C-alpha cells in the first residue's frame, strides 16, 4: 500500500524530497477521503441501478398479475355465459311488452299512493330507442312529478326499483317549499325497458 501511495504522490516535490510528516499525513488523508468519496459514489450508483431494476421488475410483475387476473375473469365470464345462454330467452321475456306500457304507468301511480305521494306521469312522445347492447330491447322515456316529502320520495324510488319493471332514473330535481323534510315536489326523468 505504501508503494502505491508513494507512486501516486511522486509528483509532489516536498513528498519526493522526504518532506515533513505533516505534508505526508495531509496527502495520505486527502487520498483516503478521495477513496472514501469514490467508494460512496460508486455504492450510490450501484444502489440506484439496483433500485431501478427492482422497480422495473415490480412493474412487470404487477402487469403480469393484472393480465393473469383479466384472463381468469374472461375465462369465468365465458363459462358463466355458456351456463346462462339457455336461459337468455326467458330473461328477455321477463321484460314487459309494448302492450304492457299502460300497466307500467298504472304501477307507478299505485306505488306513489302506497308511499304517500301524488304523481303526474307521462311517457315521452318520441319513438322508443333501440338499446345499444340488446337488439330486441327498446327504451321508452318518461317524465313524472311527485308531490310528497323527501322520505316518501326515497320510498317511491325504492319500491319502483323492486317492481317487475326494469327502469332507469336519469335525472332528479327536488323543489322543497317548507324546510328539508316538509312538503316538496320531485321532478324526475327516466326510461323503462321493454321487449320488441
């Protein structure tokens, strides 16, 4: 080691001439600090490189697990569809037909009475829309005004959701005239789905 240090410090004139011990100690200390600094910088660079590789490996593992999970989900969906496919006509038949639309408005009026509301109900004048996902299902829009209070409105929506009609409430506005739970009006728009 001493030969290595002597070779490095051979360019310092005082060191070559057997200068004072203080210069030799300072030179040796400088080299020591430089060696420690270079070792620390090297360790930091290696650590950073390892952290980047670990992060990349974690990202790949997460992506692999996500793909694996999606593949399992698709496999489950495929087997579920094969199991349910024979029952699809029965499910489609569960939707009311166009002839039963009057029965829906009657059911809405009955639910309103049962939940302590008064209702004004009307279907949109537009032609029914074909559902984007199911070619044999039509969407019929409607609008209604309920008179009651917030509690009776919640009861109405809950009962409507439990009825045999598949409905979608798309817009609600509550106008309250007397406080939070006083008499109020609820305007809402939605759709009922029927089979062709």
